């Protein structure tokens, strides 16, 4: 009986074109855009060409300062600052009128750099120009010290070497943010329409009374609907995650290089899939409660919106925490533990005690939500509209 009710609910969900669009197509489109956006963020910009405005009176020797910047094109103009304002250049550099003469005389020469820090292209260009000017400054300092018979090492008393604790690609930290966020959003978006329709929708359409008159216990109806919501959430999450994985593998370069599991790949992928399914079951039980409490689909969606927003909050905390700084509560709190355990797995770390804690905590909270849902579903106050 439970299987028949479950299959009936699944058929009803997939028969609705709106549900298919919201649960499958929309998450894939959103996450595809998010993946490509993150790829552009971690790109070093070598393939881009930037325009740097300089004065018309600039000499060839002064222009040679920017020769090392292969992807920077100089544009000579009478008013470099105006060129930046009009969008004809991403940044501008104005050298003092007697720039070369002051450098040769051992004096300080002024340089004015103009740009917009709120623009990614402008900010990148200013960083490139600053790097080129810093390198030139070191060359000039070395030459001046050599002329005075001073060893250049005299002005560098410290040799600082920074050693990273991990040899992982820094981009992996961004991937560790991207994957859990995609998974949490996809599962929530996939399960929410079905959850609202299977309880609040039945009450709003006045079909819940007829459903309760069938020779099927309320507990069976409740669990069949919950299984349908869980299945849709898990299917949506896994499909979206699979599509994003293929996009990372074939459409990105920096994100693809950052992910490398080695011989532990089957274990890591298997654990990630298991955690995703359990998280979908937990999220389905919570969304089920919001639908039981809501009298209409609109009211149910109002209740479920904060639940879906909670899925993005851990992203604000886990990115700033090192992989060796996680504590037990990070793996015991639902939703938060999805981000922490997937971050560990993406870094190639398989801690079975952490995995069991994540699975156990999600199952405990899921059972609690199911018990509350069953109590509410047995009362006509929450079932009848």
C-alpha cells in the first residue's frame, strides 16, 4: 500500500509541467550560471586585454615601463582621466613631466594612477600596473645603490619565506563553497514545490478530504508523500550536481585543476552521494512541516522560504575556517554539517567519524520532524482546510 501511494504521488508530481520546470530545469540553469561565474572569478585574466590611458606626450622610454605587460594596450590621449570616466580605458597613468630626468638625477618622480576599484577590470589593470612599477622601482633602487658602492642587500635585512600548511590549489576553497551551496539550493528548490503541493495544495484544492476517505491510514499517506518529496529533492540535487560536475570537467579550467581526489575518488564520491540523499530526506521532512501548517500553497511557500534561505548561511562561516579548525559541533548541526563534511571530502580528507556524525545528526532531526508531522497529520485541525 505504501509503495502504491508513493508511486501515485510521484506520477502526480512529474505530470505537472510547472513542477518539472521548478525542480529540474531551473536549478540546472541557476547552478550553471553560478559555476561559470566562479570560474571567471578565479581566472587570472591572462586571456583578457586591458586598455591603459597615458598622456600624448609620453616618451618611448616611459612607455617601455609597461612593456612587460603583454595584455595591456596603451592609449595616448590628451586627458587620461577623462578617458577612464568615458569608459575608453579601464585605468590611466599620469607621469610627472620631467619623469626620466628626475630618475636619472636620483630624485623622486611622481606617478598618478587613476582607476575604479569597484570595477573588476579596472582593479585588475591597476594591480598589473602597480606590479610593473614596483619591479621598475626595485631596479632603480638597485642601480642607485650600485652607483654609491652600496650592496643592495643592505636595505633588505629580512628574507621572509611563507610556507603553506597545505599544497592544495587555493581554488579548491572556492570549489568547497560552490559544491555544498549548489547542492543545498538544488535540493531545497527541487523539494519545495512538491512539498507545498502534496499537503497545502491538497487542502487548497479540497481533495484532501477525499484522499482521507480511502482505506489507507494517515501514517501511510504521510510517509508516501514524504518519500515523494525526498525523492524529488534527491533527484534534483544529484542531477544538478552531476551537470555541474560535467561543466567543471569540460567547461572550466581553473576549477577543474583544483579538484583531484586520486585513489580515494570512489570513496569520496560515494560518501558525497550518500550524504546528499540523507540531506534531501532531512530537508523533505522540514518542508513537509511547513506545508502541513500552511492552509494554502502560497502560505506554505511563505513558511518554506526562510528554510531555503538557511541553506546559504553556512557559506558565510565555513569559507573562513581552516580544514583543521572544524570542531564536533560543525558536523552535528544540520545544514551547517553539509558544508563542513563536503569541504573535508573535497580536500581529499575522509574522516569516517565525521561522516557518521553528519549522517546521524541529520537522521535524528529528520525523525523528530517526521514525528511532529505525524502528530499534526493525525489531527483534522491541520489536515482539513
